[in-house]
C-alpha cells in the first residue's frame, strides 16, 4: 500500500518544520542554544565563545543577535570599562530543552549507524 504524497501538507511557510529548521539553521545554532540552556545563568560573551570553540566572534555575534530578536535570549550591557555584556536564555529558549535533549539522545543512539 502506497501513500499519496499529495495528501501530505507542503513544506511551505506554514509548515512548523520549516520554521524550526529556519530557527536552528546554521552549524552553531544548536550548540549555542544548548549551552545557554545548560548554563541557565548569565554568561559573558567571551565565556560563551570558549564554550562553543572554535566559533568565530563574528558568527557568535550573528547567532546571538538572531536569538535575541526571536526572544530566545536576553542581552544585558553593563556601563563599565571595559564594557561587559551578558547573555541569558529566556523561558521561551528553555522550552527548547526537551526537543534538543531528544535530538541529542537520537544522535547518541544512531551515530554509529550513519558512519
């Protein structure tokens, strides 16, 4: 018995999977979000960059701006010399944890089969 592919919804802009992939697109998106979730406290830019090594400063900045714009993290700037900036995962960002945990578990279970 074959399924009619035309009965499956198209992967257009209304597809939740397309939206999710757009959210986590990029090599560093999941590692950044997952570390912020696990840390679950304010973290300075340099500490986060070390935790996600070997990400470049430019790429980390780009990803953090996107996550802030989407409400997944907050950015706090302190008027100090030198300037201090801290990032923290929001409740919305934390809500990704079960999904990311299940992806990590799936990878642990299936990595060897994909080699």
